[in-house]
């Protein structure tokens, strides 16, 4: 029977002083952090992320709700990946298949234990996790009350609240998307040539926000903005969509389409470069 990582947490208390982030070195010096994981190169990214995060937890005496939330997400990602890998049968090296199956079984046990450990925790991150994973109404109320008090700054949580409020009040949903952009931008100097404020974007920007905001405009029947936002998203993600359906949003006005396409391309390029002007941002919201 394999000992779960949660048991190792209890035994070792997650203390330590090693600073090397290389996962091989971490595992060599902290075998308790890796003993439950598979040994071959499958799911390398998920495995390495989990090891580094466990190591980070080991350096901290008191763990925040955000840290535990991150550990839950990383355990989920690892478990999903190793489940698929466990289905790959090795004819010669059968021990590899068995090792992955073992790792998957232990990962599901670890995840269940951590979910149980955090089920009554009132931290916003952990309440958000329970709302997303289990649809727990009490957890949603915690998150929503914190949002109403202006205590939510995490864009991942705000994005889900924007989706929730779209069903209730599109204006609130739009305001949340404004908050999300505000949370990841910082004002730069005013450009002397056009008196325009440029804002730096952090890595947290997600092109899906553009489609979410497009849904808000669609509900408000502002179809020109739906067209523009969709075009910006497509330019960033390099995905395809039906030109005919998009043109229908603006009554097949090809002159207007040319104008919006140029604007969308400029906004997309600005975002790709890590900046967006206030004028461009205002164009997205209307």
C-alpha cells in the first residue's frame, strides 16, 4: 500500500532549506515529495509543476488558501495526465505501465484527501474551488459576498463571476470585465504625439475574455462590438470563424467590416505586444 503525499505533509511538516529548483535535485534531497509520483518521462510538465509547488510549500510554515488551491489544481492536472498515460500498455517494460497505474491511484487518493482537508475552509480561493468543482452554493455565497465587498482581485475568480452575472445582469458582467482589465494593466506615460494613455498588460491576459465580453454585447444587442471583439480574438488566437456569420452581425456591410477588421488587427497587435491604449480599451467596451 502506498503512502499518500498528505501523510508526508503531516510527518515532515513541510519544512526545509533547499533552494535548488531542479526537480531531480529536489527529489534527491526531498524524496518524500516525489515518492508517490511515476518515474518515467510521461506527463513531464505536470509532474515538474507539482514537485516544484510541493517544494515551495515545504518552505512555508503556514499555507495560504491560494497555495492550497494551487496544489489542488496541480494535483488535478497531474492526475488527469497520468490517467491517460496509465492506459498506454508496454509489452516489454510492463513495470512502466504498473508504475503509472500506481501513480494514478495514489494521485486520486491525494486529491480526495486534500479536498476533504479543505472542504470547510472559508478562504476565498478554496471556496471558489468548491463552487467550480462541486457547485456548492454556500461556497458561491462566500465568493459573491467577497466580490460585493470589493475584495476579489484575482482575475480567474472574476472571470467566473462575469460568466455567472451574464445570466442575471449584463451590465454587472461588463463591469467585471472592466475590473479584470484594470487588474492586469498599469498606466504608462502619456504619449506626446496623440495624448494617449498606454497601459502595460501582464501575462494574465486571456483571449477568452474577449469572447466573454462579446457575449455581454450580444445580450445587449450591440452586434458591432460582437463583431469587433470576435475579430480581435481571432487575430490573437489565429483561429478561424465563418466570415458569413460574422458579416451578418453588421448587416453584411463590407465597408464597415473593412474598418472593423483594421481596428481589430491594431488592437490585437497591441495586446500581443503587451500594451493596450485607453482608446483601444474603450473601443472594446463601448
